[in-house]
C-alpha cells in the first residue's frame, strides 16, 4: 500500500481510537464495552481499517485477540497520533483561558515526597487556577501512559528503559537510598547495626516491576543473603509510610522520604552502592503544554534547593 492512500479521507480518528482500545483490552468485546458501543460496531470498524491498510491487524483466538506484526506497528503510531491530538486540545484550551489549564503528572517513590509536592505548591502560588492531577503507579505503567498522552510528564527515578527513543529525560539530582524505620525502632538503639541485626524484623520491599527491587536483591545476594521472607511488597507511599510508622518494619527508600518526618528515622548507611538519579521524563514526540512547562520550571527550581540540601 502506498502511504499517501492513508490520506485519501477514509481513515478516521475513530479507527485509531478503536484499534488502540482493542490492543489495550485484548478483546473486541471488552473494547466495545469500554467504548460504549456494540460488538458488531467494533468488528465492522476493525474490518474497515484492515481494508484501508490492506493488512490483518489482529489474530483471533479463543480468549481474545493479539496484534499481528502489522497491528503492533500500527497501534504504536496510532497511540502517538491520539496523544498529539489530546495535547493539541489541551494546548488550545489553555491558550483560550489564559491562566487556566491542567497538567497530569505521574510519580513513583523517588521525588514523590519532597520534590513534587513542593513544585506543585510553587506552581499553585503562581497560577492558582491551574489544576494538577497526580497519578501514582509503577514506572512501566507510567511510561505506557506517557506514550498514550494520559499523563504529561513523569517525576521520579530516571531509568535506562527500552523506551528511551520515545522520551526526553531531564536530570535534577542524585538521592541516596537508605534503610528507614519508625522513630524508636529497636534497631535505632544499635550503634552500628549490620544485616544480621535487621533480618529478624519484617521488611517492606518494592514490587518486582521496579529497578530498586532488583538492586536490593543484588545487595542481599552480595551479602550471601536471600530477600526476607517476612515482607510486604509495596510502592504505594501512603500505605508504606503508615506501615513503617505503626510496625517494626524496615524499608529501603529514597532518603528524602524519611527526612522531615518525626515518625520515621534513617538507619546508618548500608546501601552505599544504591542511589536514585531523580528527574523528569517527557515524551519526545510532542511539545509540553503551557501548564506542563510551568510545572517543569517549578520542578527545576525546587530541585536546585534539594541539591543544596543533599
């Protein structure tokens, strides 16, 4: 098929919405429910699109559908186009309403305790009518939402993920990872606690989808130890902090999570090789909205203060 045939007027935005929804849900029926239409409508729309492209986009199976190589390639481009359209609508709305706008930011552990809240507070002082939506999730989930335009930027640890060709990263500061407990934890009474002193307590560790979990496991392996069996796997900041404050659990966390909290305290450094490069991740293929640009400026200003403090 000649690429120009996609511009002959037959290809519609609804086709892009339809195909990305099918890919996301893995089922024509579930896609129909998500789009609030009937299954025949989705099936007909998919056939129209496959006719336009001259390629089969999904393989049908007993449990749903899976994208073909053509489907995988087209869905990736469709997601990018839809993200651009969402950004265009947001941008025009902000230009029309001057001081009013919305920015959606994703966050995970590093950066969520000090950097992001202070940057949001600074932004709201300057532009009180700008709405900030915060979504907390694992890095892989946030990368997917960044690609599809559901979030404008990510704040947290910068990683060397396979998505680097599609994102731009701005480094802000390095943050050490420390072992954290509640204030008054028995381990805090030890002058120089070692791993043997700490393994008898419950632990809170990151979920498997995170780089910090992998690095923590490597530290235990280097010490000839296994990751504690008595553990909770969690990256939800509110749950994590409450567990630390109300139990004898120990967690490996970015240092600023415990700083400034009377309920939490740092143990002596046992993780010298582990730190977080904290920064902002933006989509490479679309420009930031005015509200996202304002928040980025506030993040940089707050990060400069944090660098001095660290």
